[in-house]
C-alpha cells in the first residue's frame, strides 16, 4: 500500500550513528543510496513510504524499519548500528553503508575504520576509508582501538594490582630465591669434588666425596620443595590479580556513559576482558618466574665466576653487553607488533560477535559469503601479525644463542690453555663451564619471557587506556535529594531550562530551547526523522548532559541527583525490550530488586501480562533465554512495562515502545500503558499516531525545535504539520 513519497530528515548522527531513509518503490538516502522494494536505515531513525523492514548489524543486530502511509503512518526508529561502512550489490543488498541495488535494500551508517569493498557475488579485502559524513579515522583513537592513557598508566595499573598482595609476592620471591640458591650450589660441589674429593679418594679417604653426594642430594630435594612452594604461592597471587583485573574492567565498562559504548564496540570490551587478560595470565604464570630466575642466576653466577676466577668472570659479564643489545632491539621491534596483534584479535572478535548477534539479517540478506570473505580478511591479518611476532622471537633466539655459544667456546678455549700452563685449576675450569652453561641456558627462557612480556605489555596498555576513560556523565559530587512528592500522585515536574545539545562529533542537534512538562502530564513527541525526539528523551534520562542549560526534576538539576535516586525517579522503556537470560520473575524484578514475588505478580497482573506468563511452562520461573528469545516481541514489551510499573518511577519515557509490534500486540501494550502512565509524568516518543491518542499534550519537533504544541484535539483541528500527519494516517485506514 503506497502513496507519494514523504521527504524525511535523519537525526543528526551521534557517535557511531548512521541514518537513512527509504521509499517503496523509490530511493532513499543515508550513508549511501538505495533503490528497491523496501528500505531500512541504520542506527539513526529510518523512515519512508511503505512498511518494509531493512536490517543491519554491528555488535548487536537491530531492526531498521521504514514506514509511512500504510496501516499506520509515521516513521520508526532503528536500533542497531553498523560498524563499518561499505558498498555491495546483488539480489539482496546488505546492511552496510554505501550504495546498494537489488530487490530489497538496506542501508546504515557507521563510525568505523574499514569499509566493505563492493560485493557482486563475492567480497573484496577491506580497505581503510573514512565513514560516511566523517573524516578519516587516522586520528580517532576509538576507530584505531587505541584509547589514550596518561603517561605511566600501564605501570601504575600493574603496581595497583600487586600492591594489595605485596606480602604474598615477597613470600613467593623468597621461595624462588631459596630455590635458585639450592640449584646454583651444584657446580660448587662439583668443583670441590674434582679438586678435593678425587685426590682424597685416591688417598683412601671417601669422606669428601660422600659429603658432596649427600650435599647434592639435599640441594636437589630443597630445590624441588622450594619450587613447589613458589608455584603454589605465585599461583594464588596470579589468580587474585586476574580476578581483580576482570572485575575492574567489568565495573568500569558499566560505569562509562552511553556515548562511550556507542563509539566503542562490545566486541572490543570482550577482547579486553578475555584475550588481553589471558596475555597477563601467561606473563604472571610463567614469565615472572623466568625473569626472576634469570636475574637471580645472573647475579649469583656472575659473583661465583668472579670468585672462582676474575678473568673468566670478567669475560662472562662482558658477554652480556651484546645480549642486552639484542634484548633492547627485540623489545623495540616486538612492542609495536604485539600492539597490532591485540587490535587484530579484537577485530576478529568484533566481527564474530557482530555476525552471530545479527544472524537473522545475515541469513535474510544472504550475507554468508560476504561475511566469510570479511572474516577471512580479518583472520588473515591476525595470522600475519602473529607470524611477525614469531619471526621477531626467532631472530632474538638465534642471535642470543650465537652470542652465548661464541662466548662459551672462547672462554673454554682460553681456560684450557690456562689449565695446560698451570695457571688455572681443572676443577675451577669445570665449575666455570657448568656455571656458564647455567648462565646462558636461560637465554631461551628469557626469550619466552620477553615474548610474554611484550604481549602482556601491549594488552595492559589497552586495558589501562580503557580504565583511564572517564564517564562523560559523571556522578554528582554533592548529591541533593528530590523534594517530597505532593498531591498524592507519583509524577514530578520536568523543566528544560535554556537547554542546547551537540554530540562530540560536532553538529548542533538541539538549538537552545525551554520546555516545561507539568507533573502527571503525558506528552507525546512526534516529528520527522532527525527532528531530535530521541535526543530529548536521552537528555531527560541523563544518558547525556546538555551542552548548555539544565534539565530540572521538581526544580533539582539532574546533575545534582545521586545516580540511584535518578534511576528510581526516571525510567525509560525502549523500542527493543531487552530481557536478560533468566526467569520472567527475575527480569521483572530488575525494576525493583528487593520486590517480593507477590509484588512481581501484582505488577504483571496490572499490566495484563499475568495470563500469558501463567501459560508458560514454568510460569514466572520460565527461563526466557538469551534476549528473551523464548517469548514474542509483544510479550517482551509487556514484561518491560511490568518492570517499569514495579520500579514506580515519577517520570516514564517510552521511546517507540510499540513501533515493532503487530496490531494485537500494540493494543495489548497500549492497554498496559494506560495503567503504567496513570499519575506519572510521561514522555512518549511516537511515530504511530494511534499511540498519540493517549497523550494529554503533543509536541511536534522539527530540526531540534518544537514547532507545534497543544492537545491532540487542538492540533488535529488546525492546519499544521500534525494535522497533515493525522489526515494521512486516517486516509491510510480507509
């Protein structure tokens, strides 16, 4: 069912936003152009004439719906973002930004650093290009996965992790020191046996050799005992450090503001808390023991060699000069490679998560082959960076072994001449050779430590960069309580006082405006795509702070409210009712975690969700599984309303709460809305005019400004934009 196309304007894109419009049949614009039967848009609001749905995915797939003159008129938002723009052509176009031609087209926009090359039955290798509407990403740390961190942040992070466990670290180091002392006593016993024990044995005195044998046995047993004690103590420290670090990453990621998560994909966060933490685990579990062992061996053996013979000891110490140069060269070359490797594996995880979360649009638009090609390119890049790291390791090992072998050969040859001319005892030469082998044998193990160290250092740098990020919406420094409610109603007055807003990426979304919403009033906000409706809601929910001005709740600036009190007072129900894995009761109780089962069931009954919940296999104890996939979209929305009712907020924001539902589902949700909104201050972002009918007041927005304001009846009877939208909607029902 179509009519003449309606021109719409996208929301000015925020971080990682994209936008687009579509028509049926016709063309739409966004990050690129498209022609086809149906069009959808990316993370901005997508609209058009018709009812076809386009889909796209980034880290979490969402639906992009275009709608217009049909059963219901209006425009609908999209709830997904694409991470990398690009182009493709085929029977069904994909979901990335760029140009798409085919039977069905979908478009989106992204804030990404790579583009999908043109696809016509196959995909080419990604090439770096700027995203639509943005400059090249060379200077964007979010696109490069290189978040800035203060100087010394990596070292400070490691110290903070170990400082709380300083005592256990000292104990572990003591065990390792004793273990090394027991191990390095062996060559001294050998020297004593050759120079003293053998001559005594020839003189029929077995005592020295027996003493050497017993001493060697005790040293071996002691080394084993101390090694076990060290491994046990260090393992507890290592696991505590990793537990602490993962917890810090998770808590900090939750505390960061919404704009951060719109620019930094969850796939990268997963990489930080898994792959990068695993790199640190390898260093703590194996590398530190090797490092401490090498340092102790170098100090102890160098002292022993100098004690046994000053000349041999001096040459052994001098041989470490080229070895040190090799270590520094390896650190310099490998550091950059491991940083690239960490970024490469994060890109692989992002692509994998994006594809699996968006499996429905992948299958719907036959993206399997294109995704295979994209994943192969990312996986191949990761393989290459791994190969580069291995090659650097090989160069170091070969160079260090060559240096060590040349040094040992030279010292042994010089020592043999000295034994021949009687200036060096044979036992001293034998002990020196044993010490030299023990001195140089850890070189390979030092290489393994350096490999683990460079990998962990690169990972810690990225983790430190993440933990150094601060919320753009900070907690109140001196929280103020909300005034007591008056009048027996839960609603509170909302005032936008000289508010304006611009995203970090630039471009004013909401020019300066003033707006007052009386307590208990239900206000519907309508307008073309890009008018600023969702931005208004995000400011009220304090997902963002205004660039200028204040948002007041009963006269209190939202920035002065304690976060828990703000979240109790202002609740948002979004288009995609997100349910967590767990039972229905647990998902409803998110609104008030301390609620009893009776409170939960009472809220569900008030909303009208009790009947369908009771019919589930385990009723309220039914596991809804990942993202609530076990129940329908309308049922998920009812659970979300029950959650909101249980929270009992003063202000409720409904952002396209019915836009993705069919007619029966929409009617069920609208009945629930009557219950939820009673007495509360409500802001209803609506595209379907059937939703607007429950409002006391309608605001029509255009280009960030309120251009019409009045009751539904007043605006319908006028000649403005809302009256035109309403007439078009009524005609579509005829």
